[in-house]
C-alpha cells in the first residue's frame, strides 16, 4: 500500500481519504521512517533544505474566551494575568530583528475592545518602523471583525494564525462553551483571506473523543479552504481545565500523541506539498527533540520563544511547556545548534512566506 501511495505522489495524483487514513494508522517503525523520509523529500522539493524562524512574543494571557482545554481560559482563576508593556513587546521584536530572525509572531489571549485594537495597531507600526519594514509579522489574536483585521494588515501584519482546533463541528461544540462558534471561526479565515493575509490554521492532535477519521477530515478541510500555513500540535493536558478531566492518565498516551502529531505533519506535507508547516513547541513538550523530529517529518517553521522570561510561566497553555526559564539568547543558541545538527539551513533574515501563497499570487498575475 505504501509503495502505491508513493507512486501516486510521484505521479502527481492526489491522495484519497483512504490513503491519508492509511498514513495516520501506520505503526510499523520501518514504514513510518519511509513516510517521514518521503515527506521530507517533498518538503525539500517545494521549499528546500531550509527552516524559517519566527520569534514568538506571547505578550498577554488575558482572554475573554473559555475554551475547555486551554490553561489560560477566562475561568482559570489560578492564572496570574499580565499584558506586556508596549516597549517590552517592541524590545522583543527588536531583539529578534537583531538576531536576523526574519519574522516575529505576536500572540495572546483574545480581546477585541478598542483599547486593545489600537494597542496592537500602534505596536505593528512601530515594529515595521524599527526594522525599516524588514521584519515580517505574523499575528495570532483570535476572532476579530473584518475592520480590525484590515487595520492590523494596513499597520504591517501580513500573516495570521487562527486554528479551528478541530474540523468536527460536534467535537468543537464539546470542547467549547455555547457562545463559541465554529462557523464564525471559519468565517474569520475567509475574512482574513479577503483582506490579503497569508492564512494559517490548524488543529490539536489527540484530543479526547477525536478519531483518525476526524484528523483525515482536518487535512481535507485545510485543502478545501486553501490554507497557506499549518500550525498543528499535540493536545496536552492542562490542570484546572474541564478537558483534562476527560483523560485519566496522560502519561500513558503521551507517546501516541507525539507519534500521531508527527504522522499528521508528514501526511499534510505529502497532501498539500507547498504550505508552511510549523513544528510546534507542544511537540517539544512531549519529547526533548520533538521539534527537530517535526522538521524531519516535513515541517519547515520553528517559533523560538522571545517573550521576556518573567512572563513565560504565566503563559502556560498546557503542562511542561518548554524553555520557561531559558532566556532568548540561550533559546537561540540551543535551537541553532540543534537545527544545524540535523543538516538543515536556517533562512536567516528572510520572511519565509508560504510558497503556496506566493505560487497562488504568481498565478493570478
Ligand atoms: N487566543 C488565540 C486563539 O485561540 O486563536 C491565540 C492564542 S491560543 C493560546 C493558541 C493555541 O493554543 C490555540 O489555537 C490552541 O490550539 C493551543 N492550545 C490551547 N490549549 C492547548 C492545550 N491544552 N494543548 C495544546 N495546545 C493548546
Ligand atoms: Fe483564549 Fe485562545 Fe486559550 Fe481559547 S485557546 S481560551 S481563545 S487563549
């Protein structure tokens, strides 16, 4: 079956749902190695032997939403809330710029009040100014109106990450309160596209009640919505959240969460080919070399944390989040050597836009 799938890929024939399901169900180590190697080959063909960095600044854990799985959900009263000062955020971006990272990501809990919208707009403009327009900016700030997306785009952001978390609407309902709405989230992806962003989405892998068929549907969802960037990672339990109560012994499923996440990265690369795929921090939370393994399975983006260390313990989306106490210099040094060790080149000073997006734009001309 695997040879047949590889032949289809080599002949440019689209993989079917059955093929994707087969890839996600592989347990045999030799077969898995072949799948990861093939995904890496496809990544190399479409992107090169390259990893792009985005320095991520998790600048606030204040959130108006209450997703049942998330450690910084509104109802979690054990969390000390913070929002970094404007100058601290700018300093983080400047540090990333000086390290020649090429891009930053600004991420936080969701807020849509006018003070917040203005605050972000101001920061985006300042980051563009300090870097003379050279630093690429991705934002991940949840569901907003088209007007807000437009203002932030005009201020300098050009990529947006908004995970749908799962494309199974029934599962989505089980993981969120009544007033959280899947259709609205999907509509936001459309608005982002209309404004002109490179649009990223993704899901959590290994959620309670999630099936392999759901994950196959997630991959088809990415295709159907013509997504440019994928950010997926394993679901990891977070204390004091309703979803964590559905899992008896997370340690016993960790290995499975990890392997399934790598298989998802590989399957997405084999199916979508030219999208950007992040090897997320959550992978490293499960395995020390998880992010490198994500790269070897077909991912091409890494998001080193450049948030000031004093704030990191309060942005605990899940347990064992790595690099909580390492400052950005240390994170940078350790990451760089780890990436060079796996024989990949770091695309320093480059925005590292999604080839899928650039290819589309070229076709339109
Ligand atoms: N608030 C914005 C949003 O939800 O789009 C951006 C920040 S939110 C913390 C970023 C992502 O964290 C979410 O899209 C979700 O997939 C992920 N996340 C939250 N809780 C998680 C958990 N327990 N395990 C793994 N990922 C989690
Ligand atoms: Fe808020 Fe995002 Fe966490 Fe949901 S996932 S509670 S929107 S920070």
